[in-house]
C-alpha cells in the first residue's frame, strides 16, 4: 500500500485530469471549469459574538426543485455535505440564528431570493426548478454535464448547472471530496512549517498524522489509487519522493527534536509541490489551471496569524509567490 500512496498535493494534479473523463461527464465551458468555480470565500463568521473570525465559508448555494427525482435529491445532500467538509463554517451569525435561518448552503428554488442571487454563486441541480428557465438558453452541454455560466443572473456571480444525478454524484463524491482533502492537507502543511519555526515540534508532528490535517490528503490519495495504472511515471516519481520527505524524513526530524533538519526537509518537500504545480527540476507542470485565488490565499492568513511572512517559505527555487496557469 505504501508504494501506491500518493500525497494529495501531488496526486491532485493527476486526479484533476482523469476524474471527469472516467465518469464520462462533460465539463463546460472549459475542462477545468469545475475546478476554478468559486465554491468558497474568506469571510467573517460567528458574527455578533466574541469569537468572530475570518474563515472559509460557502460562496455558493445549492439549488434544487421540489419536483426533482429522489436520486438527484440525494446527491444535493451529498454536495452540501462535501462542501461542508471543505469549509470551516457555513457562515453563521447571531442574526441568522435568531431568524431560524437554514445554515447549510442548500435551498429549494422557491426559497432563492434576489438577495441570495446577488450574494452567492448558485449550483443548480436539474431542470425542474425556476432558475433553469432563466439560464437554459446559455447552456451547451449534452448528456451528463456540468456547465459554469458567468454573469447570467447578475453581474459578478456565476451559476454552475449540474444536469442530472450522475453529474451531481461526480461533483460531490469526486470533485468536492477531492478538494476538501487537498486543501486541508495544504493548509496544515503550511501550519506545520510555522509550528516548527516557533519551536513547537510536537504539534507539528501531530499535524502529519491527523486525518483533519496533513493526512487530509488521504482523500485525493484514495481517488488517485483508483486510477494508479494511468499515472504518468514522472508524476509517480515526484509523489514517492514527497512521501518519503514528509512522512519519513520530516517525521524523523521532528521526533528527534531537530528543528533545523525539519526546516530543511520541509522546504525540500515544498519543492516537490512546485515541481508539479509550476514546473521545476526538469519536471513538467501538470497543473493546467489557475487555482481560486480567494481560497488558495487563505494560507496567507495562517502565516500572518503566526507573525511570519511569505519569505519564510518562499525562497530559493520556491521564491515565486503568486498564481500561474
């Protein structure tokens, strides 16, 4: 099993390219549109309380009609659950609690107001809802498909149309399941480096083993193992290298309380991420899209909360800071 294990931050690049194809789901208008759709945003939550904090909250609301097929209804719940696995909180406030508002990002089409349309992107499931009539002239997909339409209901907001239960299953159990694990792994990998910098090596080591931390990348790992026979050898080589660095060498340095060694190993592991994300060390770039800046930049909030800055991690071959296609 260890030989098959592929760390989420590396496996992600491979899984991104095959999931839609494997499920025969058409993704429009670009093959990466389901990856660049803004599902979440950074916003204050627990508003009206002393615990108010900036967090990742839903930027999209799932919309379904009451007459839809039960199979699609079931997947609506699955999409909401997987989105919740990725977000920190649904975006709660004392006011919403007093209003008895539904906190989960899911609504019947009859509940969607102009305010909702102006404040959120929509994930519209199926055609038996009133939103479909407003967007159908802009749709081009055939069969089972997911299509993102920009500025269709209001400027600055997008609608993701999910045609049927097959496409909805893919969105919940492949795309969002993957994203929740990949981002949890990524953010906690950054957090581990910060804890090392502060001398809290035991806490950093714990993050390497927690299913809600670096091992959150187990979600994309599970998906990648399912497609391992199609994995490019070059990508597999980089993934194996990163596994050794993170789960053996870094873990060993932390166990031995060797902070300087841990910092060195951590940065070597970060370089393997760059190899596939941006193309270095004779490794071609596998990521074919620009990640959502809003969600991706949450790691900067983590860094600032520790009183550090970008140069702690971005130096040498990883000096580049920003987003590239």
